[in-house]
C-alpha cells in the first residue's frame, strides 16, 4: 500500500532533549516536506527536499534540522526542543517538486515539549 | 507574499444541508488552487483542484470554481453527509522565485465542519 509513515504518533518530551521524528515513503517520490499545524494558523512549511541531498528552508525552519540521505526517508530533528515547538507535525511527499501540489500526507506526530 | 484566507469555523450543519466554505487568496502571477480535507486522526488528502481561471474542480460531490476577478475559490456541496465531518483547508501554489525552486503550498487556517444526523 502506498503510504507515508511517520513515527512516533505521539511524543512527550522535555525542553532541551534532542529528538527525531522519522518519515518514510514507499512511492519513490522525489519531493518531501515537513509541516507543522497549529490552531488558527493552518499548516506551515518547516523544510522541504526536492531530491536526495537537496534540502531547503520553508517558512518556519528555526529550531529544526532535516536530512535526506536516502530517497525514502526524511527525518525531522529537533536538537534542543522548546515549548513553542509543541505542535502537530506532518510529513508529506510528492512525485516531484513540479507536482508537489498533489501531496501525500502521513498521519501526523503530536509533539508536546514540557 | 502569498496568503489564503478562509472563513472561520466551526461550521455545524444538519445532514443534507447545503455547504459553502469561503476562501479568498492573495498571490502573484497565476496560482493553482486546492482544497484539502483532513478527517479526524488522519493526514490531509487532496479533495479537488483548479489550475486556471474559471476552472471548476469537483470530487465526491464537492465543487469549487477558480474566480480570478474576485480572487476566490469557495467550496460547495449541495447535500452534506455525516461522513463529510472534517477540517477543510484551502491552499494555493505558485511558481518558485527562481529556476529550480519548488512550488510551495500556502495553506489557509482550516475550517472545521461538523455534520449532525
């Protein structure tokens, strides 16, 4: 089944403790992206990747890192999480950056930073 | 920059009622317009899209028409069902600023729809 898989589904952590949210897609998609969803703000893009080893900042990249060493994986790294990073996070992928409007989304990761 | 403004929710309707969710946008050039739907506990799914002025996107009984003169892309459905309860996001994408730049989606804030039996 074609899908985007995020883990974990829920995560509670404390300020400053490094964490990684994994994202994997099995559709051989070139384009991958991370969003955060906050009440009243919709989805805001954190980082995106047009292909392996090609990543770029979105609208709200501060406090986050990403890597794209393999086509299928695009982990989101919070080196030193802070409470303002408490949010619902979505990974998404698309066949290529040219068709990124048809995004396939993961089920989300609810992160709470205490 | 680009922006999308949606009507604020939540919206509560009875089954078989008519639905309209307003969406207006600000963008440079000629954006493509989209509606995404998020069912409880799931990620977003593309519902419909329109890529040029006067195009009508449609899917699952939902429709939206790209109106360039009013910069709008309102979502409509003639008769909603309980299973339509979800959050609806209007979005747009326009070409990146330089060659090779990714098209990036700009989302509205979302409208929660609840349909009662």
